[in-house]
């Protein structure tokens, strides 16, 4: 799932809530410097077993992290901040959300294609 929007628009905050929904209790932070973070989902009722959180803002070569292999895993969700930077690597079925900063306490989220 692509997460697009300006800095401070809520992409990482959304990822934190998404991970919490799937039972992840560790602290979820922006993967800006690590590029990619893996989280094991612990929700017993979920078919989702792993969440990959990627920040592609600084990525020069996405192939080096093996992203294509994660797309093949049915029990994995991939959250990608700045997906437009790596669009050529993303499957056509990817969902995208566009985040927009309104004010200190308000954001809008729109599904885009």
C-alpha cells in the first residue's frame, strides 16, 4: 500500500496505527534512515503475519532490499512511504492513500489509483 503526502501529513502516524491494529506492540518509527523495517504481526485472528514499512524518499536502488520477494508473500502487507519514487517497481494492484495536512490536528486521506 502506497502512502503519499508531504512531510508531516500523517504517513508514519497511519503506519503506527495500522501496525497496532495487527497486534504489533513494538515502537513503530519512520524508516527514513533504515529504509525498511519489518514487524511481525501477532494478531491471532489475522492472516497477516508480517508488515514491512518502507520509506523510499532516499532510495537510490530499491532492488537492493529485495522488495520484489515481499510482494510474493500472501501473509505480508507492505506500507511504502513516497511510493511515487519507486512506482516502476510496484505491482499494478497496489492500493495508494494520499495524505494531506490541513492543520495541527486535521489531515485528509484519499484513496488514489
